């Protein structure tokens, strides 16, 4: 049998194609949330990564500035940023091109400059991209026109950083030596603390003066209206005491007619305020929303970098850049807002008529006021996508901005002069005639106080008089809003410095917060006294403002940064040398608490800790006994009937009430108990439960 060969079909030879990975453009920003938003707009040919803020800075352990050689800064990579820098270098090496898109201010420019150095990028190549808002059109347009690093901006930021380092690292060791370790001083910080202490000294030196008011109520037919005493015999007269009040009352016939001698009716226009700058946003959020400055800036940062709106929109930047001292508005934003106002409320509410067709030049402005990136995105339309804090702040920014582009509120006002026997009273009233900008910003509306229909020659009757004794009040302590306003008015600091400055003076225990106002501590007054006496320029408001102005001139290229620092540092250095030789140790005596330690029998003293005053044994550290300072309110605990109800404070300064026998008795409530509420059991259980949880959490932390 013949052999049969099986035919096999030869395998086709396959050739592997080499697929080369397409290089992407690398974009570096500061934060991951910002990176996520921008990457969505730029598309698949871009990769956006975050540097997580600064990557280089002056060393913490040494001065880091060569004062002998033009104040040459000795920058080092920030500890803990090694892996980030390594990753950025790897991404940059593999990228088609690298773009630096940090924030559009001095600090953002400095971050880009440091990144350029770390990644060894060509300084002549236009790789710096700036934008004022994170929206699709703005981002795409910004990447069409990259530029080189603005060295003037970098120099201005670098000069500020070096000045602050020279001041801080020169004065702080002196404070450590003379007072205690852990203290610090700085240019803006010392001025802020100085303002608070100066105000406290005014309050302590204030002597109240007596004065009286004589409010009255008149009636015409069935209508009544209020008025205030103005004077007599045609002149304005004060009422310094009760005798002057009685002399006025003796001159008038309470049962007789009073004459309306003058009625001045006018139409008054109230113009809207400009949109927010950083400081005005911080001030308004503090007064209207009760937001601390840090909280405001945190919420604003989140709104700027992007919020996930869902519904196919994804991450969207809701406001423009939140660190600015400009009130300018781009042409694009003005036109869009005018159209929105026309469509929503009608043309009579809009300052501007929408422009059809091509917009004027300057449609994009790198330094704008804080405004919504899309005015049609109303607060209510995205409320479910925002946290309560984000919603409150976005509503405030949106309302203020839209109102700034609207027509004035129109009021009908009336000023009435009433007279009898030479005694003059005045009444003022107003009523809204046209809402204008308050349609979008109800918080700015003037409350109506309409007077009845009155005309010159009318007769009215006196319904009642209400004489009141008063005493002049001292100037109020600074709130956060008032202090920021004072710093801004004095030209001290910049938008980015206010929040960290206020935070620092609180963390150092130089001030405490009482009823939302700053109160200087003993430590704060000691530190400020040393700085004022030894380094007068550092605490001098005008001098500090002049330095800020020179830094602005560095930014515009009108001055070089080294001479600016030199003019400050040389005389300052002599003051440091004198202070090191002359200042003696400041002994801070602890206040006796009036009780003995139950552990060792030594006297207890009152000390200042991170969260306020507390009792401690005078033999510390040999005896570490401490006790919380509590204030009894004169009621027995309703739960155990043994302890006293005492007032305590949380770490955030909020007052609550609990049993003095805690933790043996866990009675606690936010609401101040009274004999009535304890007797009928109406102290809210929900409030008590919340306070219990909060206090338990605080104790666990402590």
C-alpha cells in the first residue's frame, strides 16, 4: 500500500505592526479638582495633572536668603513633594508640549516659574496659560495664546516672600528668647494685631457721656407716624440731660395742635454696589452669612475649581477667580448679563442693552471682579448639586453681580418738619417706587417706612412722647469683616493675605474671638509691645502700605525687587542687632485661681491654652493636674440633682450647658436652662442629644 502524504496548508506569515503611542500635551495646574474640570474641556489630546500647590520654597530650618549677595533665595524642593516632582518630570518628558496653567496672580506666576525650573523647560518658549474662569470657551481661547513667564510678577511675589522671611526669621527668635518659644511676627500680621490692640486701648480709655433722645408719635386722623426731636427756635439742639428734656416738654402743649411747617418730597435713586472683590466678598459673607474668612475662601475655591453638576455637564467652574482687587467686568459677561436681565425682568431693569453681533474689543479680561461664570446658571437651578455653604456663597456672588448690572432702586422719600411753640420735630419716610437692582438682590432692599399723606399747613396731634436716657458707646471691637476693611483701607496686605493673617494671630493666641469680635490676649499685647518698641516700621501702617505700593511697582516693572528689599532691610537689620542686645526676658506671671490642687496641695493657677483659659497646678510639670474653667448659672442639674448646671465652650467657641459632675452625669444642652424650663421639662431633647454627641466628640479629641 502506497504511502499517502497529508497536505498541510502553509500558515500565512503575519507581520506585527508597531503602534506608536500618540504623545499628549501636558497641562499642570495646582489642584486635582481644577485638573479634572479643565481636562474635560481640552479633550483627549491633553493630559491635565496637579502640582498640589507650591513645589519649591525657602527652607524652614534656616533663613534661606543670602543677605550679602542681593538677597539670593535658596529654594529647595518642599519636603513630601518628592513623588509629585518625580511624576511631573516623567509626564513632562513623555509629553508633546508642557503648559503651565496655575492661577492668574503673583503666586500662580511664581508656581509656574518654579515648575519651569524643576522640569527644565525653555524659559523663552510660550508655555504659560492664564484664564480668569474655568469654562469651555475661556479655556480653549486661553490655550490659543500662551505666553512666556512674566518675570515682573514672579519678582513681586518673590520680593514679598523674602521680605516676610527676613522679618519673621529675624524677630521670631527674639520673641522666643524674651517671651516664649513658638511665637512669630510679620509685616501684615503685626499691623493687624496692632489695629486690634489700638482699638482695645480706645475702648479701655473711653469715658461714656450722657445724652437723651425725645422720640414722639403724632397722629393725623387715623394715621400715626413717628418723629424725633430736632431742636427749637430754628436751630438743632442736643439733649445732654433730663433737665433739657423737661424744659422742652414744658414748652409744648400736649393737647394742642402741631403745625406741619415743611414737607420735602423727593425721588431718590439708590445705585447698586459693584461686584465683589476678594475683600468685599469676605466682608459681606462675614456680615450676611456669618462665614469666617477661611470658610469663605474655601467655599469660593471649590466654586472656582469646579462642581459636578451631573446631567451630562460634569465638572463645571461656577465663578471667576476669587483672589482679585478688581471690579472690572469683561464685555462678554456684561452682554450675557444684560440679555439675562432683559429676558428675566424686562429692559427697564437692565443698565445696558444687549449687543447683537460682534462684541467690542477686550472681551476677555484677566483681572475681573468675582462673578458667576454663566449668569444663566441661577443658584436655585443648581442648589441640589451644592453643599449648603457653597449654595449660600454662590447665591451671594450671583445676586451681587447681577444687581451690579441693573438699574437703580427708586424711592419716594418725604422729610417732614413739625413745630409748636418753637419746638421742632422731624419725621422721615420712604417707599419703594421701583425695585431696580433689588429685584435680584433682596438683601440690599431698603425697608419701606411710608408716612401718611401730609402737606405744609396741616395740623397734627401729639399721641405720645418717649424720652430715653443713653450713654455714648466706645468704638466697637473689630469683627473679621471690619478688620479686613481696615487693612484694605490702609493699603496693607493683598486679597490672598487676609485669611492666613487672621488665622495666624488666632493660632498664636494673640487674640481670641468673643461674640464674633477680636479681643487681644495678654500674650498678644506683650508681643505687640516688643515689636512696636523695637521695630517701629514693622507695625507702622503707613510704612507697610508704602512697601505694598513698591511691590506693586515691581509687578508693573517700574522698580527692581532687590533695591526695594534693600531699602527696608538695612535699617531693619540695625534694629534687630539693638533688640538682641537690649531686650530682657519677659516674665509672664500666672494668675492665681484661688484654690489648691486636690492632688498635691499646691496653688492652682490660670493658664492660657489653645482653646482658652484653664486651671493648672503651679507645680507643673511635676504635677500635671488640670481642670476646665466653668461658670455656674445657679441651677441644680435636672438629671442627677447633685451637680450644678455650668456653662462651657466647644473648640469653636460655641456655648453649651452641662452638669458639673460630667462624666458621671451626662446632662448637656445647647439651650440655656431656666427654672421654668427645668420645672416643666421643656428643655428640647433634640438639642440635648446633639450637644451630648458634640461634647462626647470633643472630649474624645481632647
